[in-house]
C-alpha cells in the first residue's frame, strides 16, 4: 500500500523531499479511512526494523558480521578507532542504539 502510494507521488512529479515531508506529517495526523493503511504500514515497518535490530544485537559478534550492513559499520568503526583510539574509546564507552520511531 505505502510503496504504491510513493510510486504514485514520484510519477506525479513530487520530489523526495516533498514525499518525506508528507510522510513526516502522517506522524501527527489523525487516523481516518484514507490514511489508515499508510499509518498501519509505517507502524508495522517500525516494529519489524526494531525487532531485526534487537535480534541482530543478541547474536555473537562473529554472527553479526555475517550481516553486510553490520560488517561495513564495524569496519568503519575499526578505522576510526585506529585513527584516534583514546577519543573513540571514551565516546563509545556506552554506545547508544537508536530505534526506529513512528508516532
């Protein structure tokens, strides 16, 4: 449902910024029949993304590295740490993991 709506917007000539603004405004919109499907989809996506993140973080590091995105971020962190280890270690003593949010 949501993907079809985005495709319609793109075909109609809306920019990514305009579409993003519209999606952001849905966060505070009242739910009614015309936007219920889109809002439900975004809530389900948020829950799915957060569950995937939680499941990934429960795994051992060797298993996490099998995920391409995690591996790329891990390599970037290693480079940053090698460049300035003291600052990096202080900053990442207690890392924060951000959850997907909607509403």
